C-alpha cells in the first residue's frame, strides 16, 4: 500500500529542506506519546516540527489503515456513494485522501482539527487534491458547541485514544447523530484500542446502528482477553520515512482496529478472518469470527472445492463466505 501519487509529491514538497536528524528526533518524541497514550491536556502535535515528523513517519501508516478500513466498509455497502463527509480530528487530512480514493464521487469534506500546526500542513497537502469543496475548521472536539451539518460519511481516526472515557462516549453519540449514512472509527491495533472500539460498538448498537464491518454480526464480541481483535496493513516506506525512523526495511506493518456502522441494514459476510492464514498442501486453516457470534479455527481442505479456493485467496481481515 502506498499513498496516492499526488499526496506523496505534496508530502515530499513539504519536507523539502528539513533535516532528517530533526525529523528523527521529533518522530521519537511523537512515538513515545502515542505508545504511552499520554493524556496530559496538551496536543500530541503542538508545533510544526512535530507536524512534519508526523507526515513523514506516521501519515503513510495511518493512510494504509484508514484506506483498508474504508475499503472493507465499502465492500459491505456496494450501493453507498457518499457525496459529503465529516472528518473529526482530521490531523493532516489523511481521511480526505483515503475516502476520495475509495469513493470517487465524494465532493465535499469538512475537516475538524484543533492543532494549528498539523492543520496548516493538512491544508497545504489538500491543495493537491481534486476534491471540489474542502472546509477546514479549528475545532476542539472535546468541547462541542460548534454547529455541524450531518454528512453521508462521518469518520473518526486515531482520536479516541486521546480522550477520557466520558469524552469518548459523548463524542461517539454526537457523531452518530450527525451520520446520515455511515460512521467509521479507526484506532491503533492494541488491546486498549480494541476495547475503545468495543465500547463505541456497544453504544452504537444501542442507538440502532447496523454494524457493517469488521464484525459479521451485532452480537456480543466472542473474543476473550488477553486475545483481542485487530488487523494489519503493510505499507511501503519512502527513503525519508526509513531515515527518519532509523529503519532498514523498505516496508512496515501498521496494526489497527476499526468499526463501520450504518443507518441502513447491514449485509454481513459469513465470517471475518481474524488472523494470518495458515496454508499447507491441500489445506488452509482460518481463524474466523462467524455470523452467529462464534470464533472458530476452521480447517478448509481441497475436498471442499469452492470454499478451499476462497480460503486460499483469503487474508487477515478479509470477509469470508462459505
């Protein structure tokens, strides 16, 4: 997975002349805050230095995770073609790019972001987009009070981990009230990220939402801690990305968890693949979350014909129909 060419070129232009050593130092500071899920009342991205480090080292990964989440949701709602979108906690506008790639008919996006530094860079990057209407707003989502119009698609990516439980509940309720079609939430693929998604899922189901993805059902989650549900997106690293992260591999894997909820009835798959598949000659083993709310480890053999062919093509995170 790579970011769109126009976005990669815009990021390269924004990073022109910035010392790699400076990006590396800022990247380490950012990583520490994100990994520790620091909530000290300060914005994670508080200055231009951190904002540049973010678009160099984190934006490619979050793009891959967000694109995978939106694509999985779109697969379960083939007739959904949003024209308007609202992205809350927009950062550098990652959702703008991923959503327009998944739904080319998207025409208008409103982006809410409290950090002036990352919003300024996001506005510059968005100038390379082909979207007809882009509205950036300086908004602190934890305070509320601003007037917002409902949108076909509402998104919240990598935001809940920065909020208290009370703030999360209020925000999820409000975003669902602003959703005329689909709400998609993306979080880091950690056990705590999964728990935040479970909490949001319960609130949305109680409010009448249909779960599109990844769950193939609206029943209680069958996964028991210390196990947790998450997925992985592999992305290519640019030269600057590798140097800023002091990494050698030309790629990295971004672990994430997401939830897509709809105003319309869901068309759930038979199951969702919850782990990397295990393949051997004539057989494939899949860890599946099924429509009936059960997790099973299923061995599919060549004797099962079409199911075996489908299993061989399946990967971690895919929908699987028997």
